[in-house]
C-alpha cells in the first residue's frame, strides 16, 4: 500500500526501499509473490513450523457505491488508478500499462479522505481538470487539513454537499461522459458523530471523462475465506479472542495486524498498534521447521537463544 497507494511526491520509494533494506539487515526475510490463503493456507504455514502468525494484510478491497453506470469504462477505484500510475508506471511511454487519457480531461474524484486527495493530486499532475465531489461539507472531510489545502492550492476544485446518484455513458463506446449528482444538506448526526448528509431532491449533472471512486477500503477476504476457523466481523476484520490469545490456541496464534482488526488506523500509528501482537508471539522456535519456500529466516535467531520446542503449544 505504501508503494502503490501513496504517490511518490508524498512518500518517495527510496524511503520505503531504505526501511525494507534495514529490516533485511536485521535478519527479516521477505517472501515475494506469495498469497497466504492461495499459495499456502495458514494451516500450511503452521505445519511448516510457524506457530505464531501475525496477519497484517491491510484493507485493500475498494468500496463502490452500487449506483447505475458505475460499470462504465473510465470509472475506477482510486486503488486501481494509483496502482496503474505508481506501481505499474502507466504514465511512462516505455511501459504498456493502459492509463486513461487525462491531460486536459475532466476528472472527478468521489470521496473526501486522504486517498481522494492523493488520487486528485496525481490526476492533476497528469494534466487533468480535477474536481473532488464530497457529500458533506469541507469541515467534515476526513482528509488531513494540509492535504486538502495542498489540493486546493494546486488548482483542484471542490464540490461539497454533492453525491453521485448515477453515471452516464456513451451508448456506442461505453465510456463515462457525465455524473448526475444529488444535492445534499446536513441532517442529524450519525453514529460517527458527524451530521448525516440527506438528499434535497435537487440534482445536477457534470461532465466527466474519468471518475475515480475513493470511498474507502474493506478487508481483503482471501485469508478469511481460506480459514473458516477465523472469526471475523461484518467488515471482514478479525475478532480477537483475548482469552485464547493467553492460552495460545488457534486462532490465538494468529494475532491480527492493524487493518484487519480495525481498518482506520493511519500508517503513522501502526508502530504502537502492532506492539502487542508482536509481543504475544513470545517464545518461538525455529528448530523443526522444514526447509521450503516459506521457511523462516535461518540465522535470524541465534541457536543459543532458541528455546526447546514443546510437543504441543502449552498454555501460559
Ligand atoms: C492512497 C492512500 C494514501 C494514504 N495516505 C496515508 C498517509 O498519508 N498517512 C498515513 O498514515 N496513512 C495513509 N494511508 C493509509 C496507510 O497506507 C495504511 O494505513 C497502511 O498502509 C496500513 O498498513 P498495513 O500494514 O496494516 O496494511 P497495508 O499497507 O495494506 O499492507 C498489507 C500488505 O499485505 C499484503 N497482503 C494482503 N493480503 C495478503 C495475502 N493474503 N497474502 C499475502 N500478502 C497479503 C498486501 O499486498 C499489502 O502489501 C493511505 C492509504 C492510501 C490507500
């Protein structure tokens, strides 16, 4: 996420490479092209000798609105747009990644969070005439104030109290051409404490060549779907059984990272958020791990520091 989600002008890849390099120097091992739940299940990993597994798979599943016309060409999630630009280098002529034509085109970004700001500022740098459409007012926007400030400073327009009810497209080409927006007003506060946006009955239509949906992400279901014993909430986050965590029984040995448990923490905070699951990993042993593509990093724990492996995980 740090590499494809957050654009280089905010988080240079060099910094990410530096942190990854330091983790490697400390003995950390990165296994690439490995999807837990597909390449191997959690049980496979346990069978391979990992008996503390930390699930930190993030919240990478983009949300959509389920309004008519969302299927049209050039309506895409911010994840897809940012991945094409940042990770797949879609803006470079020597790469084959398709990227919609953006220079001089009308781009609307739906949403008011940091992802919306990043998508809007990226599209602006690619030469688009960008408008952010948000259903509440500016003061309720979840984006950091400085991000919004920079976006406005860069010439990005903001349309507040508007929510798309439909996207319109060209009947021949199936490309999006416009968005119909409901004009909203603020009603009573909802469970988040912010005043709920309510439709007024008025509508307006704006032209659009590209629509970027930045409505937040949900947890990726791959691990949950491959491991029925994991208890998850309706948001797909993992329910921790704190008593089982102390007893060290399945699924206690699968502490969850920041996003699968609560998908709202920013990446400036996970260092503290992760401390508890990391500690709960407690004693572990590497001695009986069979060698394989996902074997733990050998030599990362001095032999003298390795405790003997109990015949079965013992209660603490
Ligand atoms: C556009 C954008 C801008 C943001 N800007 C900021 C910001 O300015 N400041 C800030 O603090 N936060 C920001 N965030 C949020 C921040 O990126 C996340 O909070 C943070 O990345 C969460 O870290 P994580 O390790 O929990 O999950 P992630 O960073 O999502 O990492 C999870 C990793 O797990 C991998 N994975 C998923 N499923 C599997 C599987 N089954 N097997 C193997 N691997 C798997 C994923 O590929 C991913 O690499 C932004 C997010 C976005 C999308």
